[in-house]
């Protein structure tokens, strides 16, 4: 029993994902701001220390995306053509540059994945023709 407890304590103190393992998972850019992704020190849902991929600029954990999808999404958000969070009204975020940036990054983060999905689906269907 004593041994079990010691083992558990040892596991608890270890990083679930090491910084190196986390850095190896990084792919692409931040889907919100297009910035560099990093291994961010955090704790998992069980309170254990770990590293997750995220963006310091957005203060968010991120999955990462190819830069081209981010660029297309950002253009569509900036032009107002596609806004995935339609309940987030732009003018309500225009009171400070930080809030406007948050609005832009949040809209872009979601749309980046939509753009990737649409592009891959177009390629897939084009191959079948
Ligand atoms: Zn970011």
C-alpha cells in the first residue's frame, strides 16, 4: 500500500506532456491571430502539470492550422463576408483596440477550420469527378 502511494505521488509530480513532446506536436500557426504557437505550461483537468500548445498573444490553447487557411479566414472576417459567431456584434467590441482584436481573433479562429474543411471537401469531390 505504501508503495502504491509513493508511486502515485511520483506520477503526480511528473509532467503529463513534457515541453519537448508538446513542441513536437506544434503544427502551423495560431488559427486566431496567425502568430507563433508555443508549448504553454499548465495543469490538466486532474490538476497535473503539463504542457499544451497555445498562443501567448491570444492567451488561448490552440490546435494550429496551415497559414493559408488562416489568411483566407482573416480576409473573410475583415471584409465582414463570413462571421461564424454572428451573436458577437463587431461594434460592441470596438470600444478598445484589445477588445476589437479579441473579436477578430475569435471569429478568425473558428473560420480558419471552416475554410480548411471546405477546401479539403472541394478537393475530395473534385477527385471523384
Ligand atoms: Zn494567437
